[in-house]
C-alpha cells in the first residue's frame, strides 16, 4: 500500500465510490479508498439496501441531488447488468390528507424540474395490478424513479475510478487519523500509514466513530430499519426480470414496496425507533451476516405486514424468507452532513441515502476541486449546527424523531417538541408573561406571536391608513392557517403605526478585532467596509463562484473592532477558515453572552430618547450608523438599522443587563401603545419592504446581481472572494432576476416553494411568500427569466394543484423611497 495520497477516502460504500469516481473525473487521481470490509459488498448499509429511489423532496437540494444520481446510475453497467431500473414510482394516498399533500408534492416536483403526475386509483391499478385500488384516493407517479443496485453501482463507479488511477483497498480498517496544527496529516491502518493532503469520511453509520479519531463530532445516529422479502408469489410465476413493477410508497402506514423478480420486498418505518450506539456496531468477525445487520425483530413487523396485505392482497399467503433489521444513519434534521469539518482538510459525506449517493459524490468533488459546489448545499453543511446538536442526547432524541416522521406530512412551520427549551434569551420570562407562542430556531425559543396582542386583532379588519388602502381581510383556512394566527397581522400593523419590541437575540453575532481586522473583512465581503468608526454596512459574502454564501451587517465599533451580524455557525467556520495565520485578527462569537431588542416603528424615537442622555435625533444618529449609548442604566450598542422597514434601533447589551433593558423599554413603551412583536410579523414586514432572506431568497446558486443586491458589490474596492466570478457576471449580464409578485386575488395565500408558471412553462419557484398587512396584498418573491421581470407581467403560481394569477410588481411595495427608515 502506498504511503502518501492526495486524498484518502474512508469507506467504499456507494458514497465513497461515487466521490472517488467524481474526483478522478475532475483529474484528481492520486486517490486511495480504504474499507474495513471486503470490496464491494463491504458490510455497510449499501450492501443490503433494496435501492428504491424516490426523487421528490421538499428540499430543492435533495431533489436535485437525486436527479443527478439517477442520471449517473442510468449510465452505469457492471458485467452488462444495469445499475438502475427506471420503473417509475407511485406514492399512494390512503388518507384524504395524503391526497392533498400529494398535490403539494407535485408542486415541489414542478418547482425542481422533475416530471410527475397525479393519477386516479384505476390508473394506479393499471400500473400495478397487485394493488387494491379501492383502498386509495389516488397516487403520485414519477416515471423516472426506480431501483438502484447500490453494490453494483458502487463497483461500476470504482472500476471507472480505478481506470483513472484510483486505488481501492478492502479489509483495511482506519484505526487513527493524525491531526496537527488544526489540519489532517494522515490515516493509520494496520497495514500502514498513509500521509494525505485531504481525508474524506464516507463511513456511513460508522461516521461518529471515524470522526472521533480526528476530534470531529459527526451528529448522526445509526437506526435499525426493517426490510423483508417474500417467497415467490403465484401472481408473479415465471417472472425472471429483476424489476418491472413501479416501486410503491404507502406513507400513511410508513411503508414501501418493490418487486424482486417473482418475489416482493416490504420495508417498514412503522415501529418505534431502534437506535444503536455507534460504538456498539459489531465488527465483521462478530457479525453473523454483516456488521450493519441486526437480528430481525418480528414483534416490530406484525402490524406492518397486515397493512402490506391490505394494500397488496397478493401478499396474503406469502411467506417471508428474508428478514432484516438493517442500519442506516439519521441526523437531527434528517439531512446529510457534507463539507469540510473544523479540522482543515478533513471532509465528510455522511448520512447519505443511495438515492442521493451519485449526486453527493459529484458535489463533494466539485467542492473539493473547484472550491465551491454548483448546488446550494447550505442545508447539508456539516457546520450548520449549533454546539448542542453535537451532544449525544440531542442526536439521539432528534434522530429518533426524524425516523418516526420520515413519511409524515410535515408542515413547513411544524415545530419540534423535544428537546425544548434549549436556549432562551434574557427576555424569555417576560415573553411568557405576554403569552408568547414560541417557535424554535437553532435551539432558540423565539416568539412567533403573542396571545396578549389578541385584543388588537380587530385592527387587521379595518383599512390601514399608512400606505395603501384598503387592506383585505385575511382569513386563512386549511394548510395555510396552521401555525398561523391573525394576531400576526395585528402585530404587523402595530409596528407600522406605533412601535414594537422584537427580540433579536438569536441573531448570530461575531466580534472581529485586531490590526488585520479590516483587511480580513474586506477580503471576505463585497461591500466597502473602510468607513468611519460608527458606520454600519450591509454586505454579501460570496463563494468562489460568486454565489451568495451569506449576507451580513458589519458595524465598525473602533478602528480595529467590528461587530458582524450573520446567519449562523457555518459563517463562523467559514470566517475562521480564512483567518490570517499571523495572529493579526481575533474572531469570537458573542451571541450567547449578549442580547438584542429591536425597537421599530414610527414612535421608536419617542420611546428611546427619554430613556437616554445620548442624542437619538436624525441628525446626530442617522440611518446605518452605530453608537455606544446608555438606555436607562444599561450600557448598550445601538445600531440604527431595521429589517422591518421602520424608524428604529437594534439595541444590544450584555446578557446580565438584558432583563433590565427589556423592562425599561417596555415601561416606556406603554403610554405609546408599544407591543411585543413576533417572528410572524417580522417576516411579513420584511417581505413587504423587499428585504431578502438568506437561505430562501438568496444562496450560493444566486449572485448579488440576480438577487437585487448589486448595490452591495464594490468591484473596485480591491480583491475579495468571488470578485473575479462576479466581474464576469457583470460583463455578460444576468438572465434572471429576483422579482416581487402580488397575487391577483389578495385573499389568496401561498407559503413558498410553489412553482411559478407561464402556461405549461415553469419559470421558477416562490422563494418567499407572506401577506403584506399594510399594503393589503399577498406577496410572493421568486427568480424569473429577465423577459418576465418587468412590472405588470402576468404569471401563475400553483398551490395544491390550483393555479393563482399573479402580477410582477415594482418593489419594494412598502415605502419604496425608504423615507420612513430615514425619518
Ligand atoms: C434496510 C435498509 C433499507 C434501505 N433502503 C434504501 C432505499 O431503498 N433507498 C435508499 O436510497 N437508501 C436506502 N437505505 C439507506 C442506504 O442504504 C444508506 O443510506 C447508504 O447505503 C449509505 O451509504 P454509505 O456509502 O454512506 O455507507 P455504507 O454503505 O455503510 O458504507 C460505509 C463504509 O465505510 C466503511 N468503514 C467504516 N468505518 C471504517 C474504518 N474505520 N475504516 C475503513 N472503512 C470503514 C464500512 O465498512 C462501509 O463499507 C436503506 C438502509 C437500510 C438499512
């Protein structure tokens, strides 16, 4: 075995093989793949996965990863045997709610460019004669879904990679990973040590164990999952082809089915989650069959079998001849773990299904070789979690819940119930007194609305006087009414008309200081930050392709000290990775030790000024500036910025003064009619004002010019990450643009991710949607081809299968000149 490689991949399951193949295709051939088991039936999850590939997903990223996977597997063969069988898939609706949800699902497919249709029970039966069509309301059919042979595909990919020079070694267990100076150096095996520039962990359920060799927490838990195969069925007598029937999901009973020649396979998630400690996974020599298989537990399968027979009566008398409890990985949010960890050069591609394995290999290779992936991988970033998510207790609790909910109908705002509360701001007790309805975000308890504002609910039923009349009474029903309250509208209008306090504590804050601080930030951002002390600048951080990695607000507190408000832990890791190694910059997160109240509304100055000897006048404290002040006794940093589009300040103080600050502001606000506002109103306010939300309206697949953030780009300020790519974009121009649309029926509501159409042509999808309570319009944002971007253009938005007319509007809808912000 060699002693050095550019890349060592740990794991030769489908993910490791796919990553090796794609690295080799990109010209990285000095790659070694090691597996503790035999090649290519290694004993991992890929070795026993039945290989059903359902591409549809509420996540655009996940759907596109599976589309890439299907394209890849379809091109592969091993010994003239295909690696993918495009037999199509059917998701049947047993319950009426599922039928409604399948309409929503078809919307996702249209948005993400996947062909799909809804079919009636008779058509479902025509496609699969074993099905009892009297039991279903219809089905969702995707013709390009099918069966992947994971081991075959892995070996085919490995053969192609070998032909390019990649080496594969079975029976080679990695027992240590050498790390020094924060960088990976080598992997150690009983057969020898391999020094490596880069190590990629594709170890599936062993991920936490392998990660711990390098001090990297990989937050996943192995979970047992049941799969069984029948003896030959009389109905399939003589059938020798591997699979010709469409695969089936019976999600209302948490089950799925596939044909295996003249037999049938049945998978079940019906049972309580059976978690396995990563350290308890058996070794090859201790395992009766293979390490990722546990003994079948019939008591967990009995009910599932009854459900299977109900849907597919042909199974009634069948004997089960193959029964397993296989293991695979569940993460706290059910999404994969991809990217470079906090240890330099130590990469991870974990918790990936066969369904996504081909695409994941491709994007991870792009990321490694080209510096940035072509798909937005923010939802899968290994660095997306807050510290609590690495705790075994959290990983277990959330992993189990993800297993339970794997086929459930999940509302986009549905809240996790446990473990909570995890993180609370200093204002939490006051918020509870005010009847806050808390939603959770990154562990924080965040008020969505306050029930004590219910008495203001009447305000949304009268015409607002602010900007445009009349407001339409919004009475939501069904799906759109869930996790929503008309109180949100009342809080929205109170912010526009009077003043409201918003808890901004969960906003991730960093302090960047030192003699190199300015140069460091200039290199990471698009806007000019070399401004006088007290300036506040809104800017983008880009990746190497010029895509928006994040948007940040930078306050210059001192010559060499800046406060950066950003979008989460992945920003911190990204910035850390770019720190100069001469010690000239110090970077620390200040979120947990500090807190923030946003005081916004036309009466914000009337509220704050009497509490302070500092001058909050427009002349002394203009828009987009920051000052160190006292509010009452609390020492505070005040930033004159507003994400809701009104006069006001973000007021920061340390956590110990937090409660005092809140109480001081609250008491002073009472005579002015101040309220506490929740995230529900906050989001509606920002959309009305046209402020982009990172992750929805912008991410790495969009550049600032497309996102309407060209004003943050100063190409002439000097070098910064993404500048070259952006200069090229600027030269050739953009082909699409983020647009504001209003629904023609102002009482109609969409929630986001719905397809935007012109007749049969899909133009894009809704990136953000909400109701503008002050402008009296239902608002949707989305990227449209330039020829559709002019105000007045008519388009349609599909919501649960129905088409709604909408019109492109000039933006922002509210206070387009920004007069209220600067008042
Ligand atoms: C019963 C069951 C049914 C499933 N059905 C489907 C399905 O229908 N569709 C679908 O998309 N997915 C399905 N899955 C999930 C899917 O099987 C897995 O998510 C996928 O195979 C994981 O691939 P992987 O390459 O990451 O992991 P694995 O295939 O487990 O590969 C990881 C490899 O790392 C190696 N390794 C670990 N530690 C070390 C070490 N220290 N040194 C060297 N090598 C090491 C292991 O030996 C192993 O070969 C199913 C899973 C189960 C259990």
